[in-house]
């Protein structure tokens, strides 16, 4: 009996056509939002999407830690599945997730370098360096830039006192001692010939609390404030568990002890003696830095 191959062939062709006709997503850009967390007030996230790849920044509010993850995206129907288990449904200028909605803030497809890197200064020579710490496919890496060289290092040791990144082929080691009394990070770079100690310059993480009478509807009772400066631009991010109280403000004035940051509506005035003023809707609120 002669088998009929036409019907299975038609079914296979139809399946291929349906798969190939699924339009690729058009959600490229940078999004931000707040994720709920059990061990801190919330997690500020900034997600950059570029086709089937993503870059994710997670800043734990009121904690010093910031994490950067790079990975791939798989489109399943209308949903975008990130390889870190996050899932989002694209809407108009938004990404709808299970626990939060991310708002689109830019058409750029990569996170600005100033967010994902740390500026360092060598303690003895005063030379500049740059480091990027990130995760990819459950592995942690350090990309270290020093003296016109770039070193790609992989996390080799992690404990309560130090993180150590290595390149065993070039006998290069980068250690990051866990700070005990300061939020400033220190890095120790070793190669075949010498060892160098670096101190982090930027970003700087601080916590400020509202002084005087507290009214959360008018002004946030506390702010996680991160100062960024890469010698080309300086700005501040004010973070809070509710996105409407999060601000990105550009530095417009600065002196040895004071600075002013604004977006034209909201203003952050940094004073000496660990004090600052937040100006919202022409009203001033005084803040004190947490020691």
C-alpha cells in the first residue's frame, strides 16, 4: 500500500510558517522599576534590552550591594523570558512582570557605562583604573582596565572576607576585601611583577533620613543616595521603594564642600556636616546622612 506523504508534509509546512511568522519583539530600550524584597525595602532595577540579549542592574535599596547580570532572552508568544527566570510582557512603553511594572526611560540598548563600572585610584601612583563586576550564566566575572590593558577575570574564591578573581594563564589575581567599617571598596591587583592597591572613587553609596516631621506623602522618610562621577559627568540617583520618589538629577553646581543636582523640577542640595536638602514642588525638606 502506497503511503500518503502529502498530508504530513502540509502540516509540517504550516507549522514552519506559523513559527517563522511570529514577529520579533520591538521592546528594545532601557526600563526601570522597583522589585519587592524580603530582606531590604526593595530592589531598584534597570533593564536594557537589545534584541535577544539583556543587561540588568539590581541595586538593593538601603544596602551597598549592586549587581549586574548579562544574559539572553527567549521570546515565547508575547512574553519575554530572561535566562535568570524573569518574565515580562511588553506593553506600550512598559514591561509587565509578575511582581512589578518596568517603565521605559530610554531607547538606548545598553546600560550607560557609568552605572555598571567603578572608578578606582591606585593608592601609591594615583593612576586611574576601571572595573566592571558582572554575572553571566551563573558565573561571576571582573573586567579590569589598567594602564591601557584590559583583563578578563573569573571569580575563583568567595567567602565572608574576600572575593578573588583570577586569570590562571597570565598569573593575574584581583582581590576585593569585604569592607568592615567603610562603604568604600578596595581592590588589590597582582601580576608576575608587582601588587597594586586601589580605592573606589565612584559611585558612592549613602543613606539619608528625613529630619523633623515626617510625611511620606509629601517627601520620602529616607533615601538611598548614589553619587556618580567619571570626570565627564556627575549626577545623583535618589532611590526609594516607591518609583515616584526615585530621581536622577544632574550636577549643576559644585564647590569643595557643597553641590547642587537638579532635573529642572526636583533639586538635591548637598551641604557640609552630612546634611542635604530635597526640593519638591518648591517645598524644602531637610535630610541627615546616616553614619
